[in-house]
C-alpha cells in the first residue's frame, strides 16, 4: 500500500504514458534498492555503505540510460520522492535487522533483483521508444537500465558482477523481455499497462525460472594443455 501511495503521488505529476513509466520505476527502484541494501547488510557494511549500495542498485542503470539518451534531468532527480523512498527503506531494514537480526540469503537478494530487472527493462524500453529511438536501440537501453544497477552493486561489494559470470541467464532474460515490450508496443494495439505487465512477467519469470531450475548457458570450453 505504501508503494502504491507513492506511485500515485508521482503519477499525478505527469501525463498517462509518462505516469505509467514513473509508477513502474518507483516499484522497480524499491526492488533494486532492496537487493542492494540486503547485499550491504549481508556484507556487514555500516549505514553509509548500505545506503550507497541501495542507491547504486536503484539508480545506476537508469542514470546510465538517461546519459546515453541525453535525458535531463535524470529520472531520480526530477522525482524527489524516489530519493526519500530509498532513504526510508535503508533505515527500516537497518532498524529491523539491528533489533532482530535476520539471515539474508543470496536467494533473497536474487529474488528482489529479478523483480527489479523485469520492471526496469520494461521502463527502459518504454523511455527509449518515447524518445524516438529504433526498436533495437530501445531494447539495448532496456537491458542497460535493468542490468547495470546490479553490476555496480556487485562491483561495490568487491565481487565479479553476477551478470558477467553466473552463466544462468540474466542479460538474456532482459533481452527477451525487452523485445517482447518493443514488438508489442510497435505492432500491437494493447494498452500500455498490459504491454508493461507482459514484458515484466517475461523478464522476471525467465530469471526466476533460471534460478529455480539452475539452468546454465553454455560456457567456454577449457583448452587442453
């Protein structure tokens, strides 16, 4: 309910198409921020470190997208409530964990990350198409929006980014979900929210399925020495 309230506060400030994108970005921001915050708590970082990871996860991919599309102001600069949402989430998680420490598993981080991935890929493709970019460019922008927040989070944690070495589909899920959005947006007459929903479910569903069934993409074969 809190997420929905803030999404509605933001959507009142924009036309319908932009409102839908902002609402999705609010929910995606919270999902990605949560993945970064949980990763910081799991690494036993202090409050500042946890907040930095939350912000990198939530805003890294969208900021890079806005830079490439020359969009000003950045999506999180124009919507101050999004900053307060991440601040509030950091404080809540830290307070709860300090009073009653909970075990944070990689699965919990990956689940939040999968939801953020699906939402941000759809939002990134929509923003790029709205800027007049071709379909292929829009899909790439969607992948950047969805993937690079997690990449920055993992680098800040001193780890190899999951998207680069896991071999379980990650960017590939974003690629499929991005093309689903682009094709439906250009060639179908479905409502914008339906297209956003289908794209998000495709990306997130594929990622969760890859994690659940431990499906791996083919890796490089080691040369015989």
